[in-house]
C-alpha cells in the first residue's frame, strides 16, 4: 500500500515538473509575443534579444520552485513561511541583477539595476506572491494527506488480517494437537508437505507452502526464499553475504538464508517491527 502511494506521489511530482517547464515556456513565448504586439501598436522598435532578456523573469521560477518544493524539510509549520518568502525575495532581487549583467556583457545599452527593480516591483510582485504561495500550500496539504493515508490501515488490510489463522491442527503420530502461529519459528517446504519448525520440535503438515502462506498474516510471516517462510518476530539479526543474499539468525540460534529476491520486503518488515518495539 505504502509503495503504491509513494510511486503515485513520485509520478505526480514528475508530472508537476513537466507541467512547470511547459507553463514557463509558454509564459516566455507569450511575453515575447506581447512585446512584439506592443511594438506594433505603439509603432516602436522590437528587439528579440532584449525581449528574451527580460523574459528571464520566468526562467528564474525553475530553480527557485524546485528548491522550494524539494529542499530538505524541517518541521513543516516552522519552515512554511520562510520557504514561501525566501524564493520571493531571491527572485525579486535576482531578476534585475540578471538583466543588468546580461545587458552589460551582451548588449550596447546597459539596463539600470534599480530601474528594473522598480519595474519588477510594479509589474511582477503580485505574480511572485501567487506563484510561490498557492502551489506550495496546495502541495504541502496534499503531501500531509498522502502521508496520513499511508499510515492508516486500509479496510482490506484489516479484513485480511482478521481472516488469518491463529493456530494449526497438527497430526503427530496418533496425537492431534493445536499449535499457535506465534510459536512458529519458520516454515519450510518438504514436497508434497511442509515442515513447521518450533523452538524444540519440527512437525510435518499435509499442506503446501503456497496454501499456508495464504492463511498467515503477511505482516509477520515473510517469504525469505522460494521454499521458506519465517516468523519475523523470531528473527534476532541478519547479516550480508556480500553477494546480495543474507544470513538470518533466529531467536533459538537457527540460521536461514535470505534470498536477494525477497530481501527488500524482509528488511522493510524487520525495520517496522524493530521501530514498533522501540516505541
């Protein structure tokens, strides 16, 4: 569930970046187009290079919005206002500096820094306030909602957990006995049966590993190999084999192999259990 939400969130973030680039490109084209139309209506000269120079106002949104949205975050409430004001201030003072430097090095006429600063104050200050405030506030609200959703168990997860078995009926010779799943260390395949391993004994059970896996709580019983399922609460530690695989040590000292194909899920579950224990 969390992985799916994270993937959706990352996909949405990439779409926003693409949308931002397209929007700014359109703004630059429109700015140059308006300058051209203005020169026609006022019967004045039009210089594409100068129009492009002043349209750098829109280009500044790319690095500053990226920094605002994706910079390392502290406490959200504490840094919300600075993350809105800082890019506005930087943009406001950087724009006339870019125009001044660009005209100083590449044009015959140098545009005054303070003249452009005053122009930006009268023409663009409202745009800066809107662009750096509204999208970021919406983004922050959406992100909080997403995190809250990922931390809330879905009804399907609760239903599946309620359907999980809590014990198995085992035939041991002429004796039938019930063992609780929380006593199980691990379950291994022994076709056409399975072996259920407890601390002091191993039992043969007439069922397949796939069938048993469907009955167990997947938050506790994790596949670590195509032929092994382990009770993650019974795992004491794990260490790398330096080839992608791992060695698990259980509470009773038993060592099992964790295949690289199942390592990411196992480590995620192990970390979750460890964090819950600390809390």
